[in-house]
C-alpha cells in the first residue's frame, strides 16, 4: 500500500466522495442481532485523549450504549465525574493486540487525530488491530488531518513561513512522515469491508463560517504547535533548534492568527468502511 497512500491530486478523492455521500448513522445497529437480548450499541474510540469525542456522542445514543475510549496515556483522561457513566476510558496501546475479551465487541471503531503519532509503517498493523475489535457488520471510521498539505496564508506572513518550514521538515522525513491514510479505503476493500470510502474537505472552506472558523483554525494551530515542539525533540531543523525557537515561532503565529491576519489550511480526511456481516475482514 505504501505507494498508494497519496493520490497525486487529493481533491479527486473528494469529488468521488461528493458524488456518493456516505449515509452512516451511529444510531443504527450494525451487527447481526436478535430482538431479544440484543447487546447494547458499543463504540470504541482509539487514541481517545480526554475522551471528548465519546462525551459529545453520549447524549445522541441510548444511555445503555457502551462507549469505551482507549489511549496509551491516561494522563489526559477526563475525571469520572466529568463524563457520563457509560463512557469508560482505559489504557491500551493500539499498536499492540487488544485483549481477546474485546475482540468482536464493537459496532463502531473510531479514530480521530492519531496520524501525528504514527509512522507510515505503523498504520497497517494498527488498522489490523482495530479490525479485531469490530463485530461483523461493524463500521470503522478514521478522521484525520493531512500532515503533508498544511499551508499558511497569505504567503507574506510569518505564519506562512513557519508552516512551509514545517512542510520542508515533513518532506525531509520521507517514509518516516505521517501522511493521512489515503489508501485506507482500498485496504479496507481488500479486507472484506463493504462500502469503504474516503471523503474530505479543505479547512479553508470554513474560513468564513460563523461558528466553525475559529475551532477549525484552533485545531490546526494545536497540531502545528505539537509538530514544532516535536521537531525540536527530534534534534531541530533549519533555524528551529531549541524550545525557545519553537516558543518564538508559536508566539508569532498567535499574533497573526488571533487577529485574522493569517489563516491556516489543510485537508481533513475521513475514511469509513463496514466490516462484512460474514465475519471477514479480521
Ligand atoms: C491528538 S490526540 C487526539 C485525541 C482525540 N482522538 C481527539 O480527537 O480529541 C492523539 C491521542 O492519541 C494517543 N495515542 C498516540 N499513539 C497511540 C497508541 N499507539 N495507542 C493509543 N493511543 C495513542 C495520544 O496519547 C493522544 O491522546
């Protein structure tokens, strides 16, 4: 799959998605179940962080829904009092096999914003681990930013210069970089998933959105801050060598982006597929 991770023109994938929008509803049962004694809807969120995605999802599902978040670091977990009782957060490294008792348990396995933590070589084994969690007929949904296509605008701003430095570093990493998993839909298809599809949008589509503009820009800003700090930890690049350099660049970006002098753009991708009801794709 390595050669298929990036299409030369990512917007083509978007056009394909627009032509056939997914109609996924988490509230519909996805597995083969009987009317009597059917198990509750169950969702796993991988790399859950604070568990915010599950906390947001909880009110949209019956209170019997099983909402399990997994992360290899428990440091960010919301306290029990700050989450609904059916949201459980647990320690697990998704690069290692999940315990057998979790296999085949979930109607939906969701991943968001994990790509920054991954090496290119890791995502296929990680995906294989995630597949073990799915019930036959269960859905896998992965949404993430495209680390290879960040841009700052206008080109004359310091923000644009910092983002292009980040992209030069990204390119210098070759296969160690973290592209979004374009090609995951094709991998799903080879693993017996049905209706696997890739969709996405450019965050610039939301630059003028009354409510989404700010959170979208903040999300990207957070990713860039983590990335710049990561470059320093890896030994530095060009004039970004110390934590002070990173702090200075971050402050420059804050100054420009907070007043709207500079804006950030990238692709945000989403891949969804359904494990076959016959139990293939594990
Ligand atoms: C950028 S945060 C995203 C958090 C959350 N998904 C969200 O969208 O709010 C990435 C999370 O993935 C976790 N993570 C990274 N690698 C992981 C792994 N191999 N197994 C489990 N969690 C991992 C990190 O600890 C971090 O909490």
